[in-house]
C-alpha cells in the first residue's frame, strides 16, 4: 500500500486515472478509504491523504515518473509567480466579433 495527497483541482476520477491508469478505479479508492471518501461523488478532497495499491501499468507509471498531475476541476484562484487571479474577479470571456 502507498499513500497519496489529493491536490487542489483534482476530482476523485482524476485521482483514479492518475494512480491506477483507469477512472473505474474510483470504486477501489472508495473501498480502501471509506472514512476519507464516503462515495464516488465526494468533493472537497484537496489535502486529504488516501491509501491506494500501486500499479505497474503504462499510464500510472508515466504520471508517477513525470510528476504530472491530472486536474479537471477549474481552480478558484490561479497563481503564477507573484501574481494571483481569482475566477470570481475575472471578467467574462467575450469572443471577438466575426465578419
């Protein structure tokens, strides 16, 4: 067994793909972490440490070796260097006019 700390912006499905290489592994994550993850639609999991069984498949190994993190939830704030933007403050997207 190994442990993993869920990152900001990660859904449980992101974590399953990251650690197991397959989103259907959400059921395995719930089974292994019943107090932390009560069901597959659990939210606000950022910062929680969970246990999982390490996988030796191409997808899981790639994410582990590259350090890439799968996140599909839009973050509340975006920080780049010394600058932070809030999605609540940003003006709405306005497409350029077409001619």
